[in-house]
C-alpha cells in the first residue's frame, strides 16, 4: 500500500502546476499591468486577473479531450472557409 501511495504522490507532483512563488507572482502582476495599460490605450475592457477556463467546468479528462478536438475541428473548418473566400490555397 505504501508503494501505491508513493507512486500517486509522484504522479501528483508531475501533474500539478508549480507552486506560486514571490517571483512568479511578481511576473504575473507585471504581465497584468501591461495588459491593463494596453486595454486602456485601445479602449478595451480591462482584463480579469483570473482568465476564463479553456474548458467548461465539471468535464472529465476524456470529455476535455473530445471538447478540445471538436473546437480544433471547428477552428480548422472556419479557417478553411476563410481561405476559400479569399482564394488562398493550402
């Protein structure tokens, strides 16, 4: 049982994002400041500190993969239709 616990801990360490440090938070604040200034200069709404998630909440890993594949196919189809309208060959 201990070996299973140890393996799970190693797996968690590999999958979890790195812990937030003072340096990473400082860099994050700098990036947010740049985005806020750019938004103000262009007259856009101010970006939020916490971005929208890429996937709807509550999806399993398999559902996330399928969702991402579907979004990719839709984006490719939209890009292909734009290329066809403008006469671009791929």
